[in-house]
């Protein structure tokens, strides 16, 4: 007996026993899903309130991190921590500049540490 016939028989028998009765969403169409695996992963991460930035290529991750930098620094309590965060970001930007990557170009520049420290001081 072909596998497909066996599967169909199992489904029919389960229907006859009423195992599919009263299931949630019964009679409603299945949600539309894209064939794009990354879209499914992103939806799953969003549903679990996880950070989806890990799915971005490095150039876009860094751009997003630069965009979020002021908010991140506003939560820091010491100038040393501000300098450490900016130095780490600049280190990663330098590393990305040196390595050619497929995907979107790296359109970020190094962050001026003193400028960020001054901005941080002014916001205190």
C-alpha cells in the first residue's frame, strides 16, 4: 500500500471518530504564509518578542545600532560607559569596513567619541 493511501486512511478514520471536531479555527482558511523562510522566522521572533535585528545583514545592523545609539546612551550613568559603548561600536564599524560583504552597502561612519560624550553630558 502506498504511503499516501495509508495517510489518507488515517485521516478518514480520525474524521470518523470525530477527532477533528471542535478544533480552534475550524472552517476558517489557513493563515497566508509566505514561502520566504526568513519572513516566517521574523514573524516567530516578533510573536515571542525577540529581537529581529539578528536577521539583518551587518551593514543594516550597524545602521540600526547607530540610530538607537542616543537612546542607549541616555540610559548610561557614567562617562566611562559612554566611551566604552562608542569605542565598541567604532571597533565593529572598522571591522565591517575592512571586509567586503554581499548585500546592502555599509553606509555608516565612525562615531565621534567626544561628540557623543558632550551630547550625553548635555542630556544629564
